[in-house]
C-alpha cells in the first residue's frame, strides 16, 4: 500500500473518531452500544461553519439530521415585519433537522453559527435505515419532540402574555433551580429580548424596574439574584 493510501486511511479513522464523539453526545443515540454508535459514526459527515454562516435557511431542503459537535448555533424565525424571533440555541450534543427523519420537507427557520462551529450530518436515507434496525432511536426522537413542544408552548405563553414584565418574570422564575436564588441567563440580552418578543431597550428598562422594586439584583450582565420569586410572578 502506498503512503498516500496509508495517510488516507489514517484521515478516515480520525474522521470516524470525531463522528463517534459527536454521535455519543446525542441523547437519541447515546443509549446504544459502542458498536452501534460506531456504525452511525461511519455514516456521518462533518462540516465546519464560520461565525455568522448559515447551516440552513428557510426553503432549503430538510434532508439531514444536524448534530452540533463544537460551537453554538442559533435557531430563529423572521416575523412578517422582518424582526428576528429567537427559537432556541443549540450547544454541543444538541441537534436539529429531525423532521427529515419522517418526511421530505423544507426548513422554515434559520440556523446560524454563533461562533465557529462543527456539525455532524446524517442523511434522511441513512437515518431511516438506522430506525428500522434500532427502533429504540424512534422512541428517543419522539421524547425529544415532546420536550421541544413543551418548550415551544412555554415560549408561546410568554409571548402571548400582555406585559413584558410578566414575560420576563416568568422566564426568570423558570430558570430557577430548586433551593437556588441565582440564575444565569442562557443568552445575551439582545437574544433574550427577541425570545420574549420585545426590544433590548425595553428589556433593560424592565430589569431595572424589577431591581428598583427589590425583586431582583443584577450581579453581572448574565447573573441575576431572584430575591422574591413569589412576588416576582405577581408583577
């Protein structure tokens, strides 16, 4: 075997190692045996995106499952008036494009790399053959659908609430872990404003208002102490 072939094989093994790591991060796959995950890793392809690049846009064909290996991805819609409506962030181990498993469709949102990002992709055809071989994956995907529906309903409730302060209060209390008083915002204030259906300026004013009323304390840009969760929910 010549040197170029040895180099090629070495590269392929390295790629499969990366894909195995990627696949093992994902809840819909990480319950499988190592050999089964390795089988999925061999089907995966990886692609790198620079900060600001789109992984997909509305009307692009949805024909693959995208798994975030490294980096951060932002999923958002554009409203009729052209404003961004944040849907969620995807961290390493999170995935998007799962509808491609069940039907041929088109994306209706944007997936943007917030920083340099590496994504592993598994095509619809490969996914369907995996589902027939390992039915447990289907159950995990349905579980994820259920989680996302729950998150979507919570966001709809927030945006449908008339007062921005009430939306903000519900969001902050939702972040509170049992027995804790401090929350860490999972996104920038600009993105939080988009998520809550308001402007960054209004969000800043409402945070200041809640602080003046001694309901919260802003420790840093992202760290907030909730002083009185029960009263906060009554604003």
